[in-house]
C-alpha cells in the first residue's frame, strides 16, 4: 500500500486553468500561484452572485478520537463521486495549520486516493494566507506596545492587554514570555505570550468576512486591552485598521486547487473549532455555491462542536442552509468510545462496539 505522500507525489495534476474552466471560471478571473494553485478574484463572484446557489452538503463526524474519523477524506471522496457522476461539483475545505502539520496531527489535505493537491504546498506555505494573518496580528501587537512607549494616550493598563502575538508553529516555550526588557529604549516590560496563528481572532474574522471592507470593519472592533479605569479599548482607536486591512488584500480571496481526480477544491482559511468556528471561509463557500451545482464542505472536530458552530455561526452569518448532512462514524472510533484501548482497535470486540454505538444517538 502506497503512503499518502507517495500517492500525492505521483498524481498527474491538471493546470489550474482547466480545473477552473469546469466551474465556468475564466483565466482572467484567476490570480495564478504557479501551475496548480490560484486565487479566484472578486470579479468572478460579482459576475455570478445573482445566480441560484447549488446544493450544500455538510460532512461532520461523531466526537473525535485519536483513531480519527476521516471527515476530509470522506468530503473529498464524496465530491469526487458527484464529479464522476457528471455533476458540476466543488469541495470547500480549510487550510492546514503548519504547526500541527509538523506535529502529530499531520496535514489536512485528505488521505489515500481522496486528497487535494498539490499536497505539500497546501500543507506548507500555500498562497501565503497564514503569513498575512501572522503579520497583521503581530503588527497590531507591535502598535499596542509602541502606543504605550510613545506616551500611552489611551491610558492602556499594561496588566490588562489581551492581544498576544502569534506564529504558525507549536512552540510551547513561547506561550508565556516577558517583553520590553533592555532599558527605556526597548519598551515597557510586561507579560504576554504567543498563540498559534490559527487561534488568532483575525483568522476567524477572515473566515466570516464577506468582503475586504467588511473585514476592515470587523478588524476595527477587535478588543485589544483595557484602560486603567476599566474601559475596553479596540483596534480602531489605535488608527491601524487601514494598514491591517491592506495586509489581507490578497489573503481574503479564496484559493482554488484540485483533488486527485480533478474535482475543483476551494481551500481557504483554517480556524480551529475549539477556539473559533472551525469552518473554511464564508467567501470560499459562497463562491463554490455560485459556480457549482453540488458543494461538499466540512466542519472541524465532531458534530457536537464543529457542526453546531457551522449551523449556529457560519450559516447564520452567511445566510446558508445545508441541504444534507453526512455523519462519519468508523467502527474503530466506535470501539474506542466503547472503552477499547487505541492499540487494540484492529481487533474484533463486539461488546466495545455495542457500547460505543451510544455515540451515534
């Protein structure tokens, strides 16, 4: 059996213009990132936004286990199946986080013969969206500290700054740090820390925004700190929202790639479901629904978390309503929920399976 990497590397990808043409997207409506990746321009959406939406299928799963439930592979496989049936189909997924990719969780491009490609690019730097988020997030952090250094006109309480810094790596040594050391010229000493980029509020904002101007408004409302008398201070009071928005001028455009079978795939945004809403961007889903007759998407974690947030947050914000929901439940996962240890999941254990079936009700 070939590995996921071997399968992906042996794939014969088609030029992204050919993939876009399957959806009726023209070359003039693409911004190319090499031969196999592109961003779809707002002009493309403007051309079709009055057309009726396609059918939306949500893929979710029972509550996750270390054994894995396979939402992404199911999503990609289901989209490929519709594509083979001659349906005008697209799949809409999140971008992987670079940190977990180098950790134990692996990437988020599917597996086996149900993958999106180019797999290495998608799992690494892709089109630079996460770099834009990291840079914008840290720009706001730098502006906060500079504002304090230059006189602190907003009377920010340095003990009550809630905006940390981010990087897209798992680096627990940076979770709690002290900055501003080295004397007066180097800032005001205070405690802060680093989160992973996908935990940034800006990631959630990117995925809920419907346009660049909508994103600018949302960025301005970010709560960054409290004054010494307890007043909440927002990013717009620092006069930085224009600069922050500019950093997202390209990142806000949905990315288009392909599955191993040549099904168009919108891969855009990647907020974690445990700290945000865990879905790909509203814009990518909206684009897909206008260009395709069938759109398969997924929500992070299990139905008890990701699917609820998809329905309660993303669908409400974007005016969406799924036409069908697929729940992924593997025998291995059910046996684990039934109390079977992870290293014994390959064995037959009907008692554990029966006990674990309660998770499907």
